[in-house]
């Protein structure tokens, strides 16, 4: 039993913003109780645990980049208590056996909860629909061929119809690769100046439009992931007016903060897909979050080995790590600068994604599951390779100081991360 003493309880879903004590008894939040362990939370915010609907944990197949254990360890260091693991592994999560492997590995690691996402098509080849029922029995909460778009319209239609039977989202990576092939960065003024192949905004928005039309036609649920351009938002707004299908979407933390200007440094830690877009697009994404067009913030945590990211920019892989920096970067660059309210940020990192995928987390209430994160908003930390728990270090924030330090993370009533204790262990000092 744990007592969290004197923290500022902050839960936008339930309208809670007050200082006080809460207890954790048998994995549940309680207003009263006895305590064997007391956490002094004076000066700290107590948020619901964050929920990430989109992360790449690389296992099985690329354990040199990340494992489920190291990825879930990085998650709780960043305040994420639940993580959906994308299926572009080797082998992909296209059958119940691999899905169970991912889920059981997460349980064994004992940090964040890990929910596998299954593939839309077998082998992620875009040809034959996976057995969604078997994937759900293996613990999957959605299906996606993320990393690749489902090119064939008839396949995405069949997937949407099949997924309706189980009320799970079809999570689309919206990218027309016939338009984006060979591109490295956002197509526009900067790609022209640098002489680099561009990825045009229409390569995303054209698939967004196609999938919305199909979802509305069959009455299915399409979830459009890592939206990055203003045109996509406009198509989502228009598509929802028909009210025939369920159309949801998310945005990455880095697309809310960073723009294409960063690629002028030729640093491959700013190379991701979709690419960093224009300032106009970034502002549109923040507007979409404030106005409820976007349903969740994700990390799209995409670890890569050091030697891969050290290649020339056009040869380096797309992707950046983000589980540990998502909250701090958004708080530093959006909340502190007045672009976003703290309540909006916390809601779209916790209750909104949890509700979207029907996960019973993301709130603080008497009798609710005790997934909590304690944060020092006045604290500051420097993003360095040795301060990242992720096995890979390809962060766009290396060398920066960010505000908002995760001090403690609790999953199902268990303390899985305490900042001071981890630091002492890493430095070889006994607790």
C-alpha cells in the first residue's frame, strides 16, 4: 500500500485539479487507506499514466535497436504506462503466436503495459488480409501495416469490413509511395535549396481522402496515424460530417514541435517519416489538437542503431526515438510558450488515447486502476545519450535541456520508475 502525499492531483477527464493525498491499495486508487510506503509529492503534479498508441519496440528481429524490455523501460521513464507496439517486426505480428510473444515479453519485463498491434495483411505485403480474430485472441487491440501504406483500395475496404466485426481500428500509414518515392524531406522551398528529394504533402492527404471515403462507404473505423499536414486535417473534418464511418487520427509529439528548418543541419536525427513539415502545417496540427480534430498524441518511437543513423542523410533510415522526450518537449515548447494548455496536453496523452482504443486507463478516480506519473514541472533535464534508457539514442533533442522531469511512474499500483533510484543504480551506487 502506497500513500502519495501532498501532490497536485491533475486529471482533465474528471475535472480534478487540487492538492491532496491519495492512496494505492491492491493496485487501485483510493481516497483513504493505510500506507507501507509514502511518497512525498510536494511540489509535484500527479497525472494519469500516459498512453502511447504507436511505438516501435523492434522485437522480434531487431533486438540490436530495441527490445520490449528496454523500450518499456524507456516508456516508464517518460511517464508512459501503456504502449501499443507496432507490428513491423521480423517476423511481423501477423499471427497469434507472434502477438502472444510480444504481450508475454511485455508482462515479463514488468514496466509499461504492452499491447500488440497486428498486421492488416499477412507479411505486411498488402495482398492477403490477416486473421483478425486470431490476432485479437493473441492480445492485439488494432491492426496496421505501419511503415507501409495499404496500396490496394479493395484490401483496405475488406480490412475495414472485417474489423467492424471486432470493433477494432484499422490503423493506416497514409502515404502514396508512388508520389513519395525517393523523397528524403518535405517537398518545398527547403528541399529545393538543399537539392534533396522531396516528399509532397499530397502523398499523405490523397490516402487520407481515399481511406475516409472507403470508411464512410462501408461504415468502418479508420484510424489515420501520424498526420502531418494541414490538408489532411481539412479532409478529416469534411469526412466526419458524413457520419457514416468512424474516422480518428493522431499526431506525433515531434510534428507538433519541430519543422523542416531543422533538416538544414543534415542531422539524420531529424529524418523521419512523415517528414518534418512547414511551420504552417505545425501550427495547423496544434490547432487540430486544441479543437478536438486530433484524437491522441503518439510518440512513433522508432529506434535505430548508431551505425545506421551515422550514414549519409539520404542513406540513413527514417525515424526518431520519443518515449522519453514526448512530454518534456511538448511541455517546454508548447505549454510554457502558451500554444497549448497543460490540461489539453495531459488529456491527449492519457484519457483520450485510452478511451479511443478502449483501454481502462488514463484517469484518476476512486477505485480506478493506479497508473500514475509524478512530474516536476519546474525541473529540467538534459537529453544526452547517457540519460536515455532506450537502447538506441537517435533523438532530435540530444544536447537540449527540457523542462518537466518525470520523477516517479506507477503501473497497476507498482512503482516501476523512480528517478533518483535509477540514477543511483546507473552510477553504481546502492539505494
